[in-house]
C-alpha cells in the first residue's frame, strides 16, 4: 500500500532534461497507480507522442494482446532513425 502511495506522489517531470533520446508514452487510461493525467503531463514535458491503452497499470501483463499494438506503435516512434533531443 505504501509503495502505491509513493508511486502516485512521484513526479518524473524534473528528470526530463536528462533524457536525450526520443520518447513515447503509453498511457494506461484506467490506471489507478499512475493517474492518466500524470502520464500525459510527463508526455507533454517530453514533447512525446502518446498511445492509449484501455487498462490499468498492469494491462501489459493481464491483457498483453490488447496492449501490444499501442506498445508497438510507441516503439516505432522512437526508432534509431529518430534524432535525439537537444
């Protein structure tokens, strides 16, 4: 329970300036641990594309088939051909 609360409070936006590689965010739209609005705020801070999955935080494990297409799309936007961030 404490880990879940800590995860909800964590804000990764302060680390954005350290990320030089292209980024994409897969937003789990029913996430109860990392709220979708926080996922989208991180994407905005990274100027990253977002790809929605209708599911909770563990959807990649509980419904891999449904989460696979958005994850594949996200990977394709961050290919090695994509230039690094300034």
